[in-house]
């Protein structure tokens, strides 16, 4: 199809339909030209209009709704290339060919918009970015709602707020416009565009050049490297709280520091208890879960830390699988009763989280919720670059007190927990440490300097 070529090629191909005839001045209708080019009639009609306005073709109406076209000076042969309809007259054909090749080879998506709003040119990269054939792009105006352009918050970009409209009004460039579009495939794509006018000697806008890039991956990365919106939920459950209330004497709080899922499906939970003894905490967990074993990591006046090895499912694992975590498993709240505090990503609805939690405790009830911002910069980077086993080894070592002095866990104990040899554990941990330091000093440090 003619859409595979550049804008100049398309006009030259259109003129060639007339020049190949025995009598190039013989009138042709728009459907006849479109059939010869195997192109859409509307697209061909726009080309014919431009060729007529530039003097390459003659035209007249015939009948009520028809128009014919013919060559005005067939002896000269085809003379239209990528830019000659709107080009500065001083450009030679060779210069125009160079410009055409540069536009087509550009790694940036480029479209050219007429003052009327019609799109007269699109390069190959624009076709790929917009998931549309060139004829489809150039058959539209920039104002058409089919583009489905949205701001960050999902608000549609109106024609009045479009950067091309601003350029037409101000005759000044508009840089760094970020938005997303709905593609024909149904997916979303983030774009960053720059629009600049080409002015005539009189200062009028002759056309607008728009360059744009796909920034979807950058936007996704940016979302991970900046503060994430988190949904904080406060829940209550008599089934969960009853064993804890039996031992509560005044203020008591049980925090879940980390949850590590092992390869056999069981879970290591690192728990800090305040206002409860280590023995009471271990006994309570024996009533709440199917406990395989426990280890005391630290005990001091008013506070203890334990590692609990339990079978799934657990309430902490439910929230971990939703991309969140249980922050506090139990916290006294005066006369209002105790609360479980958890958080999930902001795009996870509270109803979804509660329904999942009820698979463990059927009487879970939502007491309150709040959207907050929580920075997760380095954590997300580390989670991305480490293998699953390296990340698990690092988690287990940190929350198991391996890096503390004196150590709360030995390498043998942690390796046994993970079901691997001490040598393998050391290898995973060493590689994890090296990768974290590389991200801290090489990636972040060099970029900052």
C-alpha cells in the first residue's frame, strides 16, 4: 500500500497514476485514483486537494456530489516529493530528499500538522508508536477524539488544552508535554511530546512539527522509584484477637517485621512483641497457627523478638501476596478494642483485601482506611535486581539478626531454615550484599555525582 512510503512518495505516486495514462490530462474520479493506489478514498481525496492547490492538478465538480481531477502540465512529469507542497521555495530537490530521509530515519516519532489541524505527514517511527498505518494517521486531525489522550490523573486532554493548539495560538514551541493514550490494541502508552512551529516570512504558522517518544517504561520505573501510594487498613477480628486478649495486661503490641516464604510453602515470620513476654508470645502463636518451631532472637525488659516457622495460610502471607504487609498484628486501642494494621498498594481496593483476609479469619472487619505515601526507593531497586534466592537469603539474614553483634542467628541455622547448605547460603548472601552495594555506590552514587 502507498502508506508504506513517505509523504513525498505518496504525492509522487498519486501523480504517477495520471502520468502512466496515454493522456495524462484525461479526468479521473477520486475512486478511480484510490483504486489504482489501493488506498483509502478519504486519504487520496486529501492528497488530490493538496496537489490541486499546489497547481499540479486541475479539478472541477461534475454532477451533484462528484469531482474529477487531471494533470495541469503533464509534460513536466512528477515533481512532488516529501516537502514540496509546503517547502521553502529556495530548497532544491536534492535538499528536500535529504530532509525526507532524515525525517524517515529519525528514532523519534514525528508528525507534521497543518494550520487547519490536519496531519499531513507521519514517519515510520510514528506508525510504530501509535500502532496505526500512515494513511490512518494522516486521515485524522489532531483534534479528533479518536486519539484518546489523557492527563496523568485520567482526565481527557481537550482540543483547547492540546499543545498543538497552544502553538497555533502563541506561535511558540511547547516542550515536555506528558500524557498517555489508549492504543488500538487496548493497552495504554505514555508519551512525551515537543511541538514547534515553522513560520513563514510574514510570521504565520505554515505547519507544526511534533516529535514524541514512548516513555511508558520510564514512567513505570519512575513510579517505583518515587513514593508509592499505599492503602493503610485497620481491621478487627475476634477469632484472631481472643488468644491475645487472654494474655494482654495493659498496653500490648505485636509487630510483624518481615514475612519470608520458603520453597516448601511454609513461612518464616519475624515478630516483635511489646508488653508481652517471649514465652507468652510463642504460646499464643501456637494457638493461632500451625507452628513448626520457634526461635528466640532477643529478649529484654518489655520487648522480645522471635522467629516463628509456620505453615500457610497466615494473615501476613495473605497481605504479602497482595503486594502489601501486616504492620501490626495486634495493638491495644483502649475501649475501642484492639486493631490489626496492614497496608496494600493504593490500587488494591479495601474490599479485595478484606475478602482475601476472610479466607483465614472469617470474621475480619474493616474499621478504617487511609491512603498514604510511603517511599520504597532502595527496597524496590534491590528487589528488582536480586534473584529470588538472593533476596530471601538477605531477608532471612537481616531479620534473623545475622548482622547484629553478637549474632542472633548463625549461618548454619539460617541455611537450615532455607533448606540449603551453608556454602550455598554464604554464596547467595555474598552476591546479594555485593549487588546492594553496587546499586548504592555505583548506580546511585555515580549518577548523583
